[in-house]
C-alpha cells in the first residue's frame, strides 16, 4: 500500500501493538534491495497495513550505522539489536509520525551469529568471538570473565557462519 513492497526480513517482534521487522528485503518497483540497518513497522493494530506514505500507516527508520543487523532480542518494550560491531536499542517514543528511535548502547561488543542471542526477563545474552555478553538496554557487559579460556578455546568461531548458509549448502 504505497512505498516499497516488503517481501522479507531477518527478525521480527511485536511491540506497542505493532509488528516490527529488522534487516528488511524490499522491492522499490525496479529492483530488490536489502536494507541491513532498517527497522520497519506496520500500522498500530493493523498487521496488514504497511503504508509508509500516509501518517500512521506504518513506517521505517534506518540505524545511523554502516553495520549490518546480525541478531536481536526483546526486553519488555525495547528491542536490543546486535550489529556486526555494536549494540543498539530500538525504543518506542511518543511521536506518532516516528514511533521508534535508535539509541546506541556501545560500539565494541557484538554478536556473531543470527541465532546466538538469548532473551531473559531483564537482559539479552549474546555469544560472539569477543565473548559472551549481557545487555540490559543501558549497558553491555561481558559475563564470561571466569570462563574466558572456554570461549576462546572451545567454541569454533568458523561455525558462527552456519546460520547464514542455506540447508542445501550444508548437506
């Protein structure tokens, strides 16, 4: 219903009566495009309405980063988003024209696999080559200090890419 046609995404969440999708694939009328920093949402209480041309009909906001969204998890009314080299939060705001905004939490912790994050009540844990971290929406801390050698020596970092390969490529 106006704008680009959404035909795929990497992660999706329900927050503030909206379906929110991250790292989208869209058709602009001429070509298919991947928007790896994008958060797109539908109209409030209208999961079939994605018209970003009219106010309140849906919309999108790109994170002010050149990195790609790798994984994400939801804590209450915010989405913790792990990019290739940083952690951001997507928070709802009271502006009906732009109901979500990006806030950067840090630029040195990351998640290396799209299925390498786990949601808990108060934080999201992410696994990566830089260690195991927990993010609560305000800060990100490394939580594997007592088992650092385990993370480096026992986890095969080459397997983080397994989620990006199709099932046919692995068989």
